[in-house]
């Protein structure tokens, strides 16, 4: 029989002493156990992994963002060149930037799907109303991440898209001019805007988001994961390893999708921003495109009020209703088949948003459909273009 290795025993004792020292002073280990050892219903489907996918993508943004910040310079004269340097000179810099760019878009998409799952199963109902509000705030923060980060490469597309995006809240009556100046740091998009967006993107938003993520996870641990509707009595299994395995598979699939997009559709760096040259067909990113297109359908004036103002306020009402959804749908029923009215309203809203997004993509473009060439105007209305 082999004798015990004294060095091995010393290592174990030292490890236990260090862990005990940390636990007595921070309770960090107890907190980790509290967040990770919760029991979950055994029959949760794959849609319940979307929250973990969103968290993974947020971590991806943090890690790649820190790596990019090592070389990025937030100055008008250097921002564009620093991004080009990252892509062309830094080892694997192109990959880090691609992971960051595509990760941002996929994070917004994953959050949309995650919120759709919560809405479909009625998981926002009592006692989880406040957690829905925290999740909604995280969704708004993610959109703000996308908006502030989009300007940082300082190329033509990002510059003019940011100019269009900041003009929308600037049209709000009374306070619009102040909001515009606060966002831009002046009347126009300048170096002050770039520095302001960079500080918000790298300092303010991550701090707030990390705090809310912690609160979101703690509240989820407090109330537990909502079981599937009608299966509230399902047996429980430990979160680890049962549900963690599903989360891991979904995360690996997400990572595969990101790398596929990086290889097949790399995120392009366009020409350097030129405030004197306006490119054709400038539009916001896809997650703001529906609002941008929706505002176009309002006339210049609606009585004494600007049509643009009415469009902005009504689109803001959409977000307000989304935030207050748990307080509007207060019934106990969670089964989709028993909530046809609520789900019907939701599907109509989703169809409207998708329709506005599609119209936003095709407006001011030309396409050939079934052999016929169409030109779409600013409202997305097609016109047949005859060949000469």
C-alpha cells in the first residue's frame, strides 16, 4: 500500500485554509452555491437556455471589448486608424473585432427571443413582475450598448447612422433640443460626441449592466425558474448538471453561429467618416430600423403638432406598454391556449414591428423580383422600373 504524499496533504490543507479565509470575510462561496444549486423542473425545454445564451454573449462583449480598448483611441483623428490597425496589424485583432461586432447583434436577438419566451409562457406573472422590469431595463441597456458602440469605428456608415439616430429624440418637444445636445456634446456630431459615447459605452453601461444582471440572477434564484404552464407539479432536479448541459450545448451552438458569420459575412469597415459627404440610403441598425421607418408614415404636421413628434411618442408608448405588461395581464392563467387575447395582441405587435423592419430594409433600394425590376421609395412602396 502506497504511503500518503505529505506534500499532497499540505496542498489540501492550504487550499481549505484559503477557501475558509475567503468565505469568512466575503461569503462569496455561499453566494455562489446560492446562485448555482437551485432545483429546476426536469422538463424545461431548450427555450429556457436563451437567458444563459444572452449572459454568455454579454461576457463575450466584455472580454472582446476590453481587448479592443487596449488599442482603440477615442479621438476623431485616430479612431478610424486605430480600428484599421486592430484589423490589419494586431495579432488576431480582426477576429476580436468580428466577435465583438457580431456578438452585439446576436446578444440583442437573444434577448428578444428570451423576452418572447417569458411572454409566451406568462413567466412574468406574480411574483416575478419586478424581475421582468429588471430584464426590460437590461434590454434597454443592450440597445444603448449597440447605439453608443456603433459610432466608435468612425466610418461613414456609423457616423451618418448615428447622426440620424440622435436626431430622432431631438425632435421631442420642449426637451428634445437638450437631449440632442446632451447626446452629442453640442449641436453636431464631433470629437466630443465620440468621447462621450466611448465613456458611456465602456464605463457607465457595463457597470450598470453587471449590477442589474446580478440582481436579475438573484431574483431568479429567489423565486426559482418558472415551470412550463400546466406542469407546476413536475419533479425537480439539480440545476447542475441537468440544465447546465442544455445551457452548454446552446452556448456552443451560439459560438458556432458567431464563427460562421465571422467567416461568411465579416463585419466591414467602411470609408472614414466625412461630415461633408452624405452617403445614400443611410439607415439605423436593424434593431432601431422599425422605429425609423414607422415615423416616416406620419405627415409633416398633424394639426398643431409635428407628425414626427407623434410618431416618436407613440413608438415610446410601445416600449412603455412592454415594460408594464405584467401589471396589465394580472390573471393567474399562464397556458398559451387560455390567453388568446393577450397573445393575439402580442403577435399583432410583433408582426407590425417585423413589417416595419422589412420595409425599412427595402426602402430606397432596387430589386428584381420574378424577372420584374422594382424601385422602392422612401415609404417602401414599389414602382416598376422599365428597362431602356
